[in-house]
C-alpha cells in the first residue's frame, strides 16, 4: 500500500471519529450513517 493511500485512509478515519465524538447524545451516535457523509452538527 502506498504511503499516500495510507495517509488518506488515516485522515478519513480521524474525521469520522471526530464527527462521532462531537455528537451530543447516544441516540445521535446510533443514528449516524457512515455512508451518508459527515453529520450536520449544531453549534453549541
């Protein structure tokens, strides 16, 4: 596997983990659909 591909996979993984960590309720985490892109997060 090339280093560029490995880096892109790592960045994508971190973005999903950050998005999930930003969700406020466990229900939101359960509803999060990885195939639908990044979640819409409210400021606050």
